[in-house]
C-alpha cells in the first residue's frame, strides 16, 4: 500500500514535535520510595517525536503500538523506556512522552484518625534526545488551606481563609518521591486538606490554620526554601493561587529558576 507519510516534503521545515495526545491509558504507577506498592490509575497521554524536514509525516499508529507494547506500569524511578521505544519505531532524533494522572493518598483525620482519600494531580514529562540521558519534569498540583496574615492582624476576632492550589514542578538530579514532595508543599501552607473531618478534626484544622497564617507570597517562598534544602532538586517552578474568600479574584505568585 502507498506510504504517504514517507514521501518527501519540499518546504524544508523540520517539526519540533508531532504525535498524539488526549489518549487515556490504564496505569500502574510505582513511586520511588523503597517498598512502594503500585497504584492503579488512569493517565491522559501525550506522545511525540521530531520530524525531519525531508519527510511529509510521521506514523501516528506507531505511537499507540509503542504504548501498548510498553505495558501499563510506570516506574517513576526510570520512566525513559517508552520514549526510547518511540525512537526505535520512528525516524526521529527526539522523543517526548507525557503522563497526566490522579494520585491518591489515604490521610487519617488529625484528631479522630478516620481515614479518607485525598487526590493530587501528577504530570510527568520525559524528553529524550538520541541516546542521551532523559530530561524529566515532574509536576504536582497540591490543594492547601491558607489564612490571611493581614486579616488576622487587623481583625478583633477571626481571619479570612481560603483553599489554594499549588502547582509545583521540579527537575531533579535523582528521583524524588511523590510521598516526599506532597508533604513538602502541604507543610508550607497554613494547613493541609483532608477529605474526612469530624468535629474534633475540624477544630484542630481551623486552629492550626489560624496559628500559621501565610500570604500567597509566603507560600511560594516556604516551598522554595524547602526545595533549596533538598540537594536532589536542580530546578523548580512554584505557582500558588489562592481562591480568595472575600474578594472576587484570586491572589497568585510564582517563583521559577535553578535551586539555590
């Protein structure tokens, strides 16, 4: 049959990335903590390669073939197998694979110990050039609670508080576990979030937030300070957005750059 993709293209323009995305795939994710048990989830996938200037198109079906051949296990300690497989199946020098999936942690309520699952969104991007070491970017979306220091300082009683969302991306010199990164973010806020809270738990959470007021500026600085203390983290991008409870807008802040 005619292979149109392998025909020549006369425009002389290489393409940086071409492939497929939005494909959902079952996944068994293994965290990097020794003894971790793989967690079942569903990932939304993006797979791409570069395309030389002389070729008309890539072979889209080979992305799905590579994904199916790689199985359903993602080891966060070494996620480079799938992009390497793409480079064996396609005439390319660079490969990109992205996994975007929910990750669940069972958290006991702070007073009663009642269990509840909290979900975090995880995005893993792996870029591979030839036979070189893969570049990996791990991004977490972590919901937190923040209480306004200004509101606490000026009010005779009470202070406004809100839920916030931290997007924390890192490039690391060696694997860093989700089980380490999520608490790093939560400990930088006024209080972490829970799915199960009875009245004694709600009292603790409310008072803990009141005792630890943070601006959105404090939140990103707290996370950056902790990230700087971890020798494994080489680069980060920290974005925090507070969904203000007494304003009709959000407050947000970003710190990005090499760890220092």
